[in-house]
């Protein structure tokens, strides 16, 4: 895809959202259900995924962990945004790879110490790019990618999360 094709694809959406900003607000939804043991099945558009505890906390090797999924979501969003930004800058990427690593002190999530926070202490995101462009331009592409990546910005400036509880209808006969 080149710059003009990208503009043509995005133009009707941009025009619609300029005319009626309320149409730009979309609700993204994910659902999941308890599975066997500690596993939880996430229903995705590509089919069910079995999530479970990280192996370093006793989880089975066959499950994907939420920690990995968070990093994968960060890579997916950064990658799609990177492709769009590079295209809009007119810089074809011969190759692009994004690596995300994060450090989690598992004592927090295992309730071994109240002094250890639950969650990532640090996440490192590395863009590895091969393109015919000066370093300054590649740096600018990464900078703009960071600015417009929804997942990255949500992690940097967390949003409000409201958790509620509801009772499922009883399945007892």
C-alpha cells in the first residue's frame, strides 16, 4: 500500500468524523468464560484462546498468559500504527520487527509481599527497522507511532476502569 491508497481508504472516515464527531466513538468489546482449572477462555474474532496463569506462577505451558497478551497487544497496535505512519511518510519498510519485554515481580501477584506492587515494573519496546530513510526520519516515524498507538498511550496514561459484578442466571434445574 502506498501513501495515496492509505489516504483514499481513510478519507471517508476522517470526513465522517469531522462532520459528526460523535460517530468516532466506538465501543470495543471482549468476552471470556471460566474454563477448567484456573484457565479462562477468551472469545476472539479468530476463535477461542485459552488463557491461564503464567508458568512462573504454576500455570500450564499450553496456555497464553495475560502478561504475554498485554505485550502482544502492545506489539500489534504499535505494528499496525507503525505501518500506517511509515506509509503516510512515504517510507517503505523492507523489514520491521517490534520487541516488547516487561519485568514483573511475581511476589506481588502471588500475595507474598504487600510491599511488592502487582503488575509490570517496566515495559521496554524496541523498534527494529530496515528502510531507505535517514535516521532522523525513522526516529520521527517511531515518535509519531508512539503518539498514535492506542494501546501504548493507554498504558502510559491509564484510563478509568470500572469493574462491576452481575449474577449469571442459575443453570440448576
